[in-house]
């Protein structure tokens, strides 16, 4: 896609939302990942817009990803929740994965709360636990900013120091603890997927300092930082990584765990919106 066409698509998507909900300008964005569709915070006066009604929006193809934009209010703040995201392994381009986030920035968000299912690389970080992301290792070998530079998006070479805002993370961890949810802090290694990693890759990621592995987050964090949006990411462990003890959770166990995690996450999001 040409950069001009891309910018046109972002503007069109934002204009569509502005037309559907006149005067709505969210300050906080939330992206709900795999298994977390039920974690939508308790919004007042909400409007639901299916992604299929937003021109230029990619289509979700993964079961369990709902494909809806939910706009509403909580604690006097305006909030935009993306129930479902786009993944590189589905065939979406890196710039299209970033499109919803860029649209949210055009609508006004200053802070984004990313969530995602991940595998654990550490014995002590177990399925069902949360991990607040401190930093990442981009093992996708792709960058969403490549060939899509436009001044209105920000710098061509944005730095990624404190990409995961330390102050916001402290608040997120405190809220998790308040609700007695098991929470750690750790480094996210991003892979393309869709295959899982080999045991040798997991040993390498552990040696590099990675704590969790996932197939999303990074293509959203990079453009968010370029646009000056503050980022916090809270991941949940759906499985131990390849080659590790207890690594073979079956799919129905993962879904069950996701439903339980969603309940906790909804409480965290409700509180986070107040303190963000
Ligand atoms: N690897 C990569 N991505 C994942 C995993 C994993 O083990 N679990 C959930 N997302």
C-alpha cells in the first residue's frame, strides 16, 4: 500500500467513528487479546461498532477475537476498547496491524493498555499468572514503521527507551495486587507465529533475558511510541513454552483459563481507567 493511501485509510476510519459518535474523543485505548473478549470494562453510555462497519479496517480471522470497537465512559473518562486485534500470522501487513491504533490516536487517545496471551519462559511464571511488560525483544524481524514514514505520525527513528511506561506499570501492578491476582514483571519476546517455538528457541530467548513469548504487542507498541502515546501492556500466561515442564495445555484448558483471567482483568481495567 502507498503511504498516502494508508493515511487516507486511517483518516477514513477515524471519520467514520466520529460520524457514528459525534463529539466522542477517547483519552484511553484498550486492546483486548486472545481469550479476553469478556474483559471489557464496565462502561457507561457505550456504543458498539463492528470492525466490519469501519472502512479500511482489516478483518479478524481468529476464533475468540470478537472484532468490535466499544466506546464509552468510566470515572469521567472516555474510553475506546478494541475487542480483538490483528496479527501478522493471519497475513495482515505490519502497517495494517498498526492501523486501528493510529485511528485511536487520531480520535485522541494519549494512553493505551495492551493485553495479550503469552507463553512463559520461566518456571516460576505459571499459566493463569499476569506479566506486566517491562521491555521487549523484537524477534519478528519486521518493523511496522518501515516504508511508512509520514511526518504527522512522528519521528522516523523513535527511541524505544521506557517504551512500556514505568509509572503506568507501577499502577497496573498495584491494581493487580489489590485484586489478589498473581502478577510478575518481565520482558516480552515477539515472534511471527503461527507455529509455536522450538525448545532451542525458548532456551535462546531465556538466555537473552526474555520472560514471555507472544505473537502480537510489538507491532502496536512501536507505532504507539512513535505517535507519543504512553503504553502499558499486561499479558497473561496461557501455557508454559515449548520444551518446558507442563508445556502441553490443551485448547479447552486454555479457554477455561482465559475466561477466569478475563474476570480478573476486567477489575484491573475498571481501576486502571481511574488512575491512568
Ligand atoms: N508462544 C508464542 N505465542 C504464544 C504462546 C507461546 O507459547 N502462547 C500464547 N501465545
